[in-house]
C-alpha cells in the first residue's frame, strides 16, 4: 500500500488521491469528451464500494464509459449482455458433476470478477434479476448451500435505455436500492459534439481507445477507501442527512421514500466527494450535490404528481430547499 495514503486524512494524502484520480481522468478522456461529473460519480462509487446504474438513450457512450473506466483500473473485468432468455446460472455459475472424482464442482459464472459490466440490465426477467440481489449486497454467491465470496474490489456497472420499452423488464425496487447511484447521461452540448467529430474524423474504429492504460491498482483503490473513511463529517451534517431522508418518507409528493441504505450512501459518497475535492471534511454542498444521484432511483412519485409531469429532481430540490442547512 502506498505510504502517501496512510495515517489521517492529511493534505498531502488528499493531494496524492487527487493525482491518482487525475491519472484515471486523463486516460478516460483520451476517448470520452465531456461527462466529467459522470466520471467523478463512477470514481466515488469505486472508492466507496458501490454499484452504479447508468441510464441514457442509445449512443451517448454509456457502455464505453464503463469499459474505459475498467481499462484504466488494473483489475479483472467481465461483460454480461442481459437478454430475455438469460438464466440465473448464466450469471452466477453452476455446479457440474465431475465424472473423474464423482463429485459436483462449482463452475464460477462471469459475475466473479472485480468490475462487471452488465449491458442492458433491464432486458432480463425477474428470475435473473434476483440472482444479483445477494452478490450486490453481500459480495457473495450462494449455490447448493455453499457461499462463494467475491474478491476485492467488486463493482457492478449496469446500463439501461429508459426510452425503449419493448422486451424490457422493470427493475425491482429492492434491486434499485442496491445501486449507489443512477447516473443519467444526457446528450452532449453542441461544442462537445463538435469536439467528438474532430477527434474521430480520422479514427473510425476508435483506435485511440487502445491507448488507454491501467493506472490504478487494487492496492491504491484500497488505500483510497481507507483514506475516505477518515474524512470528517460532523454530527450536525449527519443530522442534516437524516432530516433529508426523513422528509422523503413524509412527503405528500412521494409514494415511496428512501431507506436507511440511502442515508448511508449519501454519507459515504459525500465523504468521497469531499476527498476528490482535496478537503478532509464534508460540507452541506457535498451532501446536496450527492443527494439527487443517490435518491433519484429510490423514491417514487405519487400517481397524481406523475400525471402532472413532476420530476423526481423537482422533489429533491424542494426537499433540500426546505430542510434547514446546518451552520
């Protein structure tokens, strides 16, 4: 483990974390233009042990962003394409009878990796979705009464298209709650689109992606996680998070509020966001920035508010405006 990360969350260790993050950004941005906040959120998830659901229309580089992050991190990577006929054993693995020694041997599935890209996660039926419940929360797979732990780090990056409905299945709320963030990728701005065209006008096959190097090791990921745990968050800010979450449970615009898992997610992510900004303490602004990304897939509008065209973002903004900010 790098000594620069050891000890308290000092300014030197935070600067070292920033340099580490910059190296990852530089590699990913060899290919991706824009999406700075998306990359920050992916790194926050990596440094807090969270999973991410990436949502956007086709062609906005959802899958590419996940693949490039995996390429910039020196860990094992697998990709699973979810389809309607995919079985749970295709994900987790299955026990196979070995004729030589007359016993069953567990053959691990593609979920056994450090970073797993699940493409079009909403194309698999409920039975296959359920196979992810245990591994997302407990970092293990249980087959025939035996538990098989995942190696560190373990992160699921799932993509889905919110527009296309034919042949898709709604993700269960219990599964959505296991994702740290739902990142909604929007269209690039006109200036970003111009940069994209200029970058690839002589590179149709995107050969530049082959130049992306692994610059972050497993040891550095562990060190980053250890450092982020040391970031200070006051009792007043913990009460502030609790007040925001409690408001979602007693809000007339919401049918379903957020769980305690959401409050823990905001706390952990706010500490990581502070660290990425070279601070050893959390501010209310950190919490407010993180809150929407943690809550947007966990809270459900009432049918009346949905019919009125209200968005979850509107409710989160309203809650943040109402809840008193600690001084």
